[in-house]
């Protein structure tokens, strides 16, 4: 399993190469694990409910590591879309 850092996710979501292709391949081969700290950080950059939903869809569909929900909950509370 590979834990992907926030900066790599940002480049992936911007469809910047080589980040996009390489991470897409890892996701498709189920090699990626995500941590709620990283996704909490990504939620901070959401500028719309659409972006928020997009990122949370990834969270819901990938293998996750958590710290009992505290970091993800904090990210949701602090988003600019609330």
C-alpha cells in the first residue's frame, strides 16, 4: 500500500503529469491508501460543494486510515463551503 501526500493529490486533481497518470494507475490497481489527515487538508482547499463532494467520493471509495474521525471531522467543519 502507498500513502499519498496532500501535494501529490493536489497535482492529481489538477490533472498534472506525471502525477495524474501514475496515481491513476496506482488507484486502479488498489495500491493507494488514504489518511484522514491528508483528506482533511484537501477539504480546506474546496471552493464549492461540488469540489467537496468530489474529494469525499474519493475518500469513500479508497482504502482509508483514520484517527477515529477527528481530522476528517475538523476538515469538514472548516471548509469554506459551510
